C-alpha cells in the first residue's frame, strides 16, 4: 500500500470524526455512513471506500472486513482497530475506535515521523488491551514504516512482555549509541541502526521499570506526540435529582414506621393484599 495524499488523510479524519459525533444520536450505522458519505470530497477515493463499507455492512453486519479488503487505501492497523471494536466478545467500544482513527488520520496528514506513529499505535494497543501479536503484525504492514522498522516490530512482537518497553526503545536509540561511544571510544561498532533519537532515548531511560503509560505521557509532553483518546465517564448529573427523590421517599417511609412503632406498634395488615373470602363459610 502506498502512502496516500494529504487530502485523503484530511477527509479520513473528517469522516471518522463525523462518524463518532453522530454515533451519539443512536442512529443506524448504515444511515450514518450514507449521510457522511455525501459530505466527502468527490475528488478523493474515500467516497468509493465508504460505499463499499456500506455494502459490506448490509451483507456482513460489520464494515471492518471491508476496510481489510481495501489494503490499497486503509492500513492494516485501521482495519485491525475497527475489527477489534466490532468483536462481540471484546470490550473495545466502536465509538473510541473511530476517535482513535480520526486522530491518527489527522496526524498522518502532517507527514509524521515513524517514531511518533509507532508510539501512538502502540499506546492504542496498551490502553485498550488489544492483542499485541495481531496488533504489532498489523503495524508492521503499515507503509509508514520502512524495512528496518518492520523487522524491529516483528521482533518486538516476540519480546514484548518479556523485556521492558523502555529498555527496548532505549537500546535502539541514538542516546544509547552516544553513551556507548563515550564509554568504549569512537571505535564502538553499532550492532543495529538506531530507530529513535536522543530525546526518545533519554525519556525511555528515565522511565525504565515503570508503567509504559508513563512513558507515553512523557513523550506526549516533551515531543508533542499525539495522545490516544480515552473513554469519558458518563454524565450522571441528570440522574441526581431522581436518585435524591427516591432516597427522600425511603427516609420518609422509615420515619413513619418509627413513629407508628413508638405509638403502639406497626399495623402490618396494610402490607398484605385483600384476602379472598373463605370458601368454606
């Protein structure tokens, strides 16, 4: 798959953002695809892709498979994220998935470095507990990565969970090469070309043996890498008054029962329904 033109990524970002916004209206996804499709630039290839996604949705009930069948337009990582969200046995929300793809498409429109794209995609796997094996395989097929990156991503797929992520980043950074040259002299031979710069290496070194999410947060602060969208807590303010009213009713009922008990006892007959007449009489 070749890297798309900038206008394609801009339209993708708009498509996924509009899809996420209108999902809150609880409308059928098929209607949402049709309404957003009419707003897209006809000079791009995205309207044709949306038409195919809509037809796949009518037949299969999902549209992640359609994205997987368009590898010349959608990346394997985009198809992977949507497929994971459409998995009935998973807990990954499709609303979060399209927000992730919207932010990624907006980032791609800026011709981002491979390092920033890697951290964004890998943070997506970490935060949403998606499969590392399938996720890193999908990342390795992304055209934004060259052959050197693809080999490292496939190696990372076997090492993740056994070796700390910060260590894996640090040993493939320019900062590691610089320190080794200082300790061993300028004759030090590089075992593998660095993939990350000095800044990524210093941040990774400072976050060794820590939660990987702290590493991502530091990279976002210092290098302005994009942050992965997170689920928002539902707004429960509209439920506060009904909940308060029910609690007040329960308190009033308890107070009445206490007053009756002090006056001589509680009349339990009112809690029973009307008794049927005795048939024997």
